[in-house]
C-alpha cells in the first residue's frame, strides 16, 4: 500500500504543477502507429521474450528466475529508451518516463538477479490463475480490444511498444511471484498507470479496459500477497531433538 501512496503522490504532484495536455484519439493512435512502424519487427522479438519469461516461470531451472527477471529488465529498458526517448521525444514528460522505465529495469536487475528477492514461479492458487489472465490480456486481449473497436492493428498499442500493456504484463508476473515480492518494483508501474488513467479520462476510451485490469492487478498484488505468509517455524523434529540431546 505504501508503494501505491508514494506513486500516487508523486504523479499527482507533477500533474498539478504541469497538467497533461489532452489530445484527440486519432492523434493518440497515429503516434502508436508511427512508433510501431519504426521499430518493426522488434514487437516479434519482445513477444518471443515474453513467451520465454512465461516458459522460464512454468518450467523452472537453476537460473530460470534470474533469466526471467533479466529479460523483464531488458524489456523495461527498451520501453524507456526506444519508446519514450527515441520514438516519443516530444511527448509530455517523455524524458521523465524514459528515466523512470530505465530505473525500473535497474530495480528488476537488483531484485531478481543480484538479490534474488523476486522469484517468478506460479502456483496452483487464485493469485497465479489471475496472473495468467493478466499476462494473456496484455499479450492478446489488449490489442484485440482496439481491433474490435474498429482500429487498424498497425495503429493499436501492442506489447513491445505500449507502456500500458507492459505494466499489465508485469503485474501478471508479480501475481506469479513467490511472496513476498519486493514492493519497490511497484513504484514505476503504479505511477504510469495513474497517469494513463488520466489519459483515458481525457477521451481515450480504448485504454479504459486495460487500465481496469491493471489497476485490479495492483489491488490483487497488495491484497492477495498479504495472505501468503511464510509458515511459522514448527517444533524441532523428534529425531533431530534426540540427536541434539545426545550430543
């Protein structure tokens, strides 16, 4: 909950000083279309990377958690540098979000590779089932909503070029993570979702469905993870106790 409060406070403070300018939906989608065309076929590369992350989580090996987090970190760095800094340099606060998403990549390396605090490994429970729904929605459902809304696929935000789809995917991974997941990896995705919600309110209705899912994921990450506490230490097994007594 503290991560949500901090992210909300920072985002709303920035927007209170310098409000986000509204833009027509056609202009919004045109920007995504140009970005998608410029980075093609990197979308395919990142879809394959997402599939690899899912495979590493479902069929874990010795280094699978570190590799999955390294791929996720590389993806956030890509969004920060390629999308915000390269493709959207004129976007409101693009430099800030380029820095923030790149920082998120560093945090994922720290949490998942250096310290192994973030281990993505689903279980047979409600949290992991919902995580799978969010991951599938980020990769398939999110662009499908735009296509069903009458927009061309080339202009619809997709994974690999959409920050919103990216954070929905990430929240799905967090629901797969072995609890407790480090809270500091929530700050940047939460801040972006709060901003994206304002963009949706400004007239980009296609974003609303994705935001509803992602914000629900934030709530679930906070609520469901709180119920997964490590089991209390039980009594020393009788055999071990006898051994200690003899020694």
